[in-house]
């Protein structure tokens, strides 16, 4: 091959490498934090990251149906375990963060009562992510049971597809209160919207969020996805997660 053609071929190969993109399926609570982490990862690796967010259960169904995602960051450990047991993963499940549940209102509901405000007659609509597919929705139900307001809540609950839809309901004042991930209300887009309070963690199960690499993508993307998952444990990614309200796993 002539030197000029060889140079062109080398440039084309380098361009192909630089343009590599992996697709990461992520629980909706990660929407803002993961954008920042992916941006930093791309700066350091040259690998682009396309992020698809949704309820963990729905994303799991999509993965099991063949969706070409390269990695999955769930809001719990159960869905990654299900994928691992089904032979869909390339890495062991690993907890990358612990989530925090909060109660959020843009209508002026009296949040000084905490979860007890659910029983207040002035609170007529409560947004909860679908407990069938969203781990934060499951823990919202557990918190209401713990505070014995679940019976009061039943006729008021508006079921959202994911944490993102809970956010839409709260910010548009379609509901009086919503159970939300702390990571969302700390984001620049939401930090000045309404008021929120943390829910006592003793009232719900630990929200241990786990990640896995997936077999659905190309072999090249599987390698790149493993790099991304390793990056989730880097000091820069850990700093971003912490700034977004997540509790980090203890260092081994």
C-alpha cells in the first residue's frame, strides 16, 4: 500500500476508534449525575456514552428482549442479579452507590410532618414511581407502611412510570407531593423547585444500586463498557455521585 493510502487508512482507523459509542441503560434517578460522569469519561477515554434512562424493571425487560445496551446501572441489586442469572451479563454485579429517598412538593405542602403529611386532607395526590418496575417506588410504599399512612395513601396515589415522571408531576404541580430520589432534587435544574425533606432511612430498605456489563452489544463495545464500569469507581466519578446525594460503598 502506498504511503498516502496507508496514512489515510490509519486516519480512518483512528477516527473509527475515536467515534466509538457505548449505550448505557440507567435507572432514572441517575439522569443528572450520569451525564456528568459520562462527560468526564469521554474526555479521558475518547469513548462516547449514549444514556438511556427509565425504570430499572422496564430496562431489564428490554435487555432480556435483546435491546443493544452495553451496560446497565440499576436502582437495585435484584434486576442485575436477574440478568446475571439469565446469562445476559459480562461482569459480576457490583454496587456503585446507595440512594436516598426524599419527599418533594412544589405546592407548599407541610413537609415538617415528614411522611405523615400523606394523611393530611389537604394532600390529595401523591406521585410514586411504579413499585412493579421502579425500586424507589417499592421503598416509597415501604416508608408509607412504616409510618402507617399507607391506607390513607391508597386513594391518593398517582403511579408514575419512573422517578423522572414523578419529577414531572411534582414540578407541574399535578400532585401535592412526590417520593423522589435525592439525586434529582440536588441537580441544577431542580434544586430551586419547591421544598423537600429526607425520609428516615430506617423506614425503608437500603437502596443499593448495582451495575453490570451486558452481552447484547458488539465485542468491542463490551470491552469499552467494562472500562466505563471501572470508571464508575474512579475518584472523579465518586466525587460526582457524592455531590448528587448518593452514599458511596465502603472501600475494600
